[in-house]
C-alpha cells in the first residue's frame, strides 16, 4: 500500500481549532514594547550606574554595575528580538489564514486491526508500527509527543507534511483508542543500533508478527 493523500474539506472541530489559533496568534502579533518600558530601563541603567560609580569597590559595585549593563542591554537588544518574534508570528499567521481560506486539507486514511508501539528509550520518540495488511507495515514516529491522546486507533487520517509542520498534528482519529501491542523499549533501541531506524511514514513489506519477533530477539 502506498501512502496517498486525498483532499477533503475541514471537519468542524478542525476549523474551530484553526480559527482559535488564528485569534491567539493575532493577539501575539499585536503585542509590542511600550515607550515607557524603554524609559524605565534607561532610568534603571542610569541609576545603578551612578550607584556603582560612587560606592567603594566591592561586591556591590559589581552587582549594581551588572544590573546597569542588563538594563542598557534591554534597550539595545530587546526591540530587535521582539521584532524577530513578531515577524515569525506574522509569517505563521499568514500561512494559517491561507489555510483557513483554502478550506481543505490533504490526508491519507488508514484502517487497521493492529498497531504495535515501541516506547521511547532515550529521546528518539515513540514508534508506532501500523499493520496495513498481512505482509506490510507503516512506521509512524510520534515526533511531537501528542499522538497518545487519541491514538492508537483502528481508523485514522494522516495529515500531509505542510499541515503537520504548521500545526504539529500528525493524525486525526476517526475511531476509539485500541490497545497496542507493546515492544520493549530497550529491544527497540538495540534493534535500531543493529538495523537502523525506520523513516517516518516509511512502509515495509513484512508480517507484523515476524517484525515483532525480530524486535524481541534484540531485547
């Protein structure tokens, strides 16, 4: 089975999520440094500089001098940092608006009877192995650590890459959760060291039971 995507309209809950996120990001973009923030930082910097100069050299001289430097640094560097953050938020908001206006998303629907999970051992994420048919499996990495909320399930959709990168959502669940087959996390780690790690959304021609046994031999 090839991973093929089909275009569909947004579900109502997806559209609500997108609009809510757009509102939140719009508020973040509108935030900015006020003039009085700069004025207060300037006063603090000047005040602590004056104190550091008039007192004898001591620990307090170093402390007040450091605070003055930090206050002046805020005036110099923070406006640019805020600008970069706002620019990033604006770009995200434009992509989000374009997606909402488009009204559609590409997904690949998967139906399965069994799913195995190999939990994270260090920082490589949980690995889900989806049985596509008797002799083929699909590898799905939980790179955003959010699949466990409604996944694994027997009927779900995989979002196309652009949607996933924008919102961090990999799947849309269409059925209730099912109990996955558990693979030992250390066995998974040893398996990857021996055979290499499968790619995200990679498929392989192999029976799921045979693959699980192959993992178990690495325990």
